[in-house]
């Protein structure tokens, strides 16, 4: 099985090796937008929705006869279906093709080095207060979801002692034509348009 990272979404930012694997796949699994953008005629496809056991049993069934390519957003190693696949399959069965993570892409758009940054995910989880603690100069790169968004995360960080003046960038729909990057502060982010699937970068 091949697990291919499709980066932030725009085909211009997908590795040629991933594009080749995706286009030559007989069985292709991915989110609805990824399938709409990357699937080619004649492929057997399955859309990843919330039901991960259903996706795993589809993959199981198809693997009996042919190889399967699974597309995941960003890089497979960073909060993706790869985690569940590693629990179900031996690592020798998995070939992973890396992709540009949305967080990496956001830092590139902001021309900001990320070697000292802390990466946190609020996607279906909440980091501990300790992981979110404030120290002057600390840089955070955060992925979000519906419950923890570009509005609720800044509010939480301020409750945990981050200054309202901390520089903040809300980076949504990265790499797409309607990409939207708002440079503001933690205090300002609370009244900006809410983005549920984005990268929030905070410089403390
Ligand atoms: C399940 S996580 C997947 C992370 C992915 N493996 C990565 O390396 O970027 C999904 C979250 O990634 C972020 N994300 C993925 N693609 C994005 C994009 N094009 N623009 C902004 N954020 C994105 C959003 O926070 C989204 O809720």
C-alpha cells in the first residue's frame, strides 16, 4: 500500500513521485476534495469521511487483489490516517511518500523559519495547558478544527497567559486560489472571520 502526502492541496505542491503513484493507482482512497482534484478515469475510489473502520475494511478487501494508494493531506507523518494504518498493517506493507505539511507551508508563506517553533494540533484533540504555556518569544504553529478554530484557540491562549498583542497569522485554504492569510494579533483574531480548518501561527 502507498500512502501519499498531497501537501496543502494544490497539485503544484505535490511531489512528482506522489502524483505518479496517484495517477497510476487502480484503487485510490482519499478525502472528497482530493479525489475531485486528483482521481483519473477508471480508478476504483473510496471517499474518506468520518468512518475510519469502513475505510480500513475497504482497503483490506481491495488489498487481497491489488495495491491501494491512500492520499492524505499535508505530510502522512503528521496527524494523518497513517497512524491508524500503522496499527493495522506491518510497516513493510506501507510505502510512504512525504508531502509538504500545511504547517510547513504556512511558515513558508510567512517567510518565517520554523526550527525553533512548537507544532501543536487541535484537530480532534486539545493539547495540555503545559504544552500551551507562554514563554516570551515562543512560536506556535497550530492546526485547527471546527471545535478549536481561529477564534477559540486565540481566546484559550490568552486565558493561559499569552499577551493579546502577540503577533498572529490565520492561514486558511493554503495553496488554493482562494488562499486567505490574515496577519493580526491574538486579541484581534477573536473578531476576525472564523476559520475552522487553517493553520494559526502565533509569535509570543
Ligand atoms: C487531519 S489534519 C492533517 C494535517 C496534515 N497531515 C498536514 O501535514 O498538514 C487537518 C488539518 O490540517 C490543516 N490543513 C490541511 N490542509 C490545509 C490547507 N490547505 N490550508 C490550511 N490548513 C490546512 C487544517 O488545520 C486541518 O484541519
